[in-house]
C-alpha cells in the first residue's frame, strides 16, 4: 500500500504550492536557483541558512562592497512561518561574526516598502532607517512619439550635446549645481567631480539654451541596469518652467530611436523636483526601497 497521502489543498499550503508551481512553470525560478548555486560554489561564505528540525527556515546573503569598506550588505529572506525575531537574530548574529572578522562594523540591508511584512521589525533588532530610494523608469514603446510628449518652453531651444561636450559653459553649469544632487549613499552616490565620465552617452544628451545662455543639461549613461539618468540639471533661476521635463523627454526620444527599451530613473524619495519630472512624463515609479543600517559592537566578534 502506498504511504503517499493525497488530500484537498488547504490555504495554509499556499507557500509550498507556490514553490512547486513556480518550480514547474516559471523559467526565472530555475534561473535564480542556478545563480545561487554558482554563487555558493564560487563564494560559499556569501550565504548563510538557518535550520530548524532539518528544515531550512531562512537565509541571508552577504556581500562586501569595495566602495563601502566599512559595510557588509545583507539580503534577508525568511520562510513565511518563521518570520520571527529568533530566526532573524540567529542569522544576524552569525552574519555579524563574519563581518567583524573582515573588519566591517556596519550592517546594511534594504527592504521594498510593500514587502515589509516579510521581515520582522528591524528597528527592534537594532536597525535604523537611513533613507528611501525608488526604482523604475521609462519603457520605450516603438510606437510612442517621445519627441512631442512635452512642449519646449517659449524662447528655449534644445540641441544635441554630442558636439558640445567640451563647451566650458556646460561644465560651469554642472560645477555650479552638482552639490545640490539629492544623494542616498551608497545607493545613490554624490555627483561626480566632472562631466567626463567614460560611460556617458553624449549622443543621447541634450542642452537647453536661450540664446548663448546654457540653462540646463541632460546626460544619460550606461550602467549595470542598461541606461541610467546620470545628469538632469537646470539652472536655479529658471526652474519651474518645464525645462527639466522637456530635456528628459528629449533624452527618452533619443534613446528610443537608438533602440534602447528601458531607461532606469532610480532616485531618492526626497528629491521632489526629479520625481515631478518623472511623473509628468509617465515614468513607472516602483515602491520605495527602505535602507536600514546597524552598527556592530567590536566585542560581538567573540560571540557565536
């Protein structure tokens, strides 16, 4: 007689059912698994798991970014039935030991706002909210006519910046306003010291002018997610006239014409002007990513 029990599904089976269904029909499920296998084989210290009674109930990924030498970045994932402080604390305690062994004294993690229910109260575990950023961007439909999506203000002309990249007026404008960039280190870093970035896409960059005056500049650049809005600036005394929106629309038109399908517009929630431009042009703005940080006490290295 078979020992396999067959019964009607119950609502509490939902999470394991989702795992089984995704494993059978979703390509990204296997792609993710392959990436995790590759990571574990190449860097076994980069992932920890928590077990209870032989069952994996949680995991945390660990990364050690070179550009943030004091930080360890954690990606926390918990079984739906074990989103408790005990499981999380055990994972964090072991991750902290690894961090201190590498002389990293700050722990960093981030959670998307609509996924906060998947983790315990991080503030009760010693974390503080550092900042909120947002993802998303523009998806380019070949049928869309970006060139007429936003009118250029009267008296303002938009021209390609590709032949003007050495124009000192562009660099003077950039130098004058780059300190205003709303940052969220290390997710959204401070503006670069100069416009001379090798990843800049000057053939999709535009300048806003009035006569000989340079009023604004938009320069996208290649990045890990394809193309990113690197520079979008307008001279302070001519803001709130639609110049930034017109520049952004023209950049989108150029990128779409060149065959790009997406422009990443990630930014900081506190940057209201930038968000206003994106919303006016219909960008897809994703829920906030909330960054949390916690400091490690040196004596924690002796705990296990």
